[in-house]
C-alpha cells in the first residue's frame, strides 16, 4: 500500500536530487539504500533465514525475525548479526555461516515489484548522462538485485566490491581505478546513502550527493 505522505516525501527528495545533479555528466550510484529501499530485500531475506532456523531448531523463535530486521536496520555495517542472536536464542554458533549463505542466496524476487529509482535513471540516460554503479557486496547477489529491479542495461558500467577482497571495498578508491575510462577527464559525482559512500567519493576526488531511497509503502 502506498502512503500519500510517504509518496510526497519521495517526490520531494527526487526533486532535490535532480537539482543537485543538474549539469553533472558523469554520475555513479550506490545500490543498496540508494536505488531502492533496502527493507524491500532484507526483510523478506531475514524472514526466510528465521524460518529456516525455526525449522532446524524445532523452536518457535517468535521474535527472531523482528530482532534480525531491527538490528540490521539500525546498523547495516554491524558484524556478527547472526552470531549474536544465535547466542541469545541458545542456538549453535556454527549455524551462522549457513544463515549468511541463505541471506546472500535469497532470490530477491520481491524487488520486481518494489519502488526504485528506475524511472529517474532512465530520464538521466535519455538526457545523455553517463551512469555507473558501485556497490559493496557479493557480485551474484548484487547482480540479482539489479536484474530484479529492472535496471539491467541502464548503467554504462557496474563495479562490484566483493567481500573476498576487503581491500577493494568502499571507501577504498579501488573502484575509481576501474572507472577511469568511463569517467574521462571531467568531474564525477557519487550518489549514496551512507557515510562510507561520502568517504568513497572523497577518495576518488569526486563530488558527493547524499540520497536515501525510502519506499512510499512504509510509514517513514
């Protein structure tokens, strides 16, 4: 259900974003939290993990899904999310790796119907802007999100800063070295929703525009 107040807030944030990016030819975007509302992926993915834990443990674990979502939404960069709650619910710690595998392996099919920046990105493409996407995260998962959101083909280049190479992950400037040809000699701007994104922009001597996508299906 779309909430009128939330829709108005989204429209206003898009208007401000458009003003900030006016005249900028090379624009790179973060993915999670910027091109779509992360809750549209993470809530169903974490619910699926909680359901697996209920089945494996034989325990009701009634509040586990809510606890997982709340902790994740308070701090997406917090390590040990599953480990902490496994301990609290007296479940084996060695289940944590399978929890993470299932979270990263979630289909992301919910994103096919999720609100996103797709229409705005298409308008930028139509105006001749150069677009890139830079994201931390497993490449298979992030490409699946891009596919489900209907964003395939919109970006000139997508750079995935995978956890197997932590030295490449934002805010490291590694991704900027991969964007040299795309960027050219002119200025570039990075759009993201997190302090790490601002640090990444500075590391690449790029401008930074803060933007967090909040889906109008949520009250906030």
